């Protein structure tokens, strides 16, 4: 038996075919899904690769990471989060089909959706509000690890929202940035200011997307109402306002989204006081992941608190 050339094994066609063949063997996709028609690559870096794939047995979206325990956790977390959102019968998601470890990479295969950037934003607002109406009495957190981008999140259950948000969201990022020498000596100031803003706030523990920016929502254009679809979640149970704050950070969603949202769920007047605290998590996370101008934005946001 002749061994496969290492170069060939890393070619996209070979990688995709290998992943789809695994799905066929596991009966997760039809047998003719292994018959590749075409593919396009959307992302290719040291952290992740992404492909849109057309086969005789359907269209798929594949994510691929270098082998690691964290990558396997990430594929599992994304799968579980998408399925959890689907159980709320609120907003649609990309359907995860299977994930695995082929010895060379960790991969996640989802049903491919042809998405448009704009659609029925009012319906999107209503459906996100319906998702937020799915709550738990277990406290704030989640049953498993999830990720926001490449950042692994501590979702240990906590009875106090303020304590959860300070110690399990802001503090780990502040410590990472401090250890790197990027934001030295900011931890106490930020946590004190955030605690004042939250002021004992104990919201309902809503199911959250966790990373709800414009890049993680789309619309299916071939439906009458341009049905909204969300993806790439970092789910946990917490304050619904954290999702809303993210929708206003990197390019605010259209006003119709907020109109639709408030038809289903009221947004408290105090949200405007808490919004900056919730947005700070994402600024700090981007500073950890990308540095650069996100560090400047983080410092500016802290100065305004």
C-alpha cells in the first residue's frame, strides 16, 4: 500500500473529501455527499480554515482547526450551542451535522445556508427576544465550556450576576492583558467601576448567543420573509442586555431590529448605564485576540467608566 503524499494530504480537495467520507461512514450525511462538485475557501490561517462545499449529496459548511483539546472543545461547544438555540423554537441557526478528529485536524460540518446580509430585521429582533425568553433557574453560566472567538470562557454556575460578570468575564481578560504588559494596573479600577454600574443587578438568566454582532447573523434570501439565521455562538445563560450591547458595538443593527425586540421584551431604562460595562468585555476580548487599536478602544472605554 502506497502512503499518501504529505502535500496531497493537506490539499483542500483531499481534506474536504476525507471529512465528508467520515460523515458518510458515520451515517451523518448521504453516501453521495462524498462526491465533491466544488468548494470555495473563506478563511485560511493558522487558527482556522473554512470552506463552503457543494456535493452530489448536499451543500455543507466546514470549519477546521489544528488538532488540540481546545479545538475539540470548541467544535463540541459550537454544536451544543446551536442545538440549544434550536430547541427554543425562536430563531434559526446553521444546523450542525457532525464534528470529529481525523488525527490531523478537528472539524465541524454544518448544513450550508445561502445567506444575505440584509433581510427582515424586525423579525430578527422579535426572534432574538424570544430566544432570550428561554431562561434557567440554575443561575448564571452554562453546563459546559464555550468560546467567544478563540477565548475559552469559564461558565461555572454562579448565583450572583455581578460576581459572575466581574470574576468570570472581565477579570480573566484583564489579567491576561496585565500579564502581557498591555493594560497594567487596570484590574481594580475596572472591576470597581463595573460593580458600581451593575449595582446588584439580578436579571433573569436568559439563553444568550454570546457574540451577537453583524458578522454572526444573516438572512435566507429565498424565503418570503428573509428568515433570520444566527451562527458562531458562545452560548451561556446571563443578562439579555449583554447580547443587545454587542449589537451596538461594532456597527449598530438597523433600528427595525430593536423595534421588533421591544415588541416581545421590554428593555429597562437602566440598560444604557450597563451597556458600556457589557461592551467592555468584547473590547477586552478583541484586545487579547488582536491587540492594536482594540487596546486603545479598551483604554478609552475604561476612562469613561
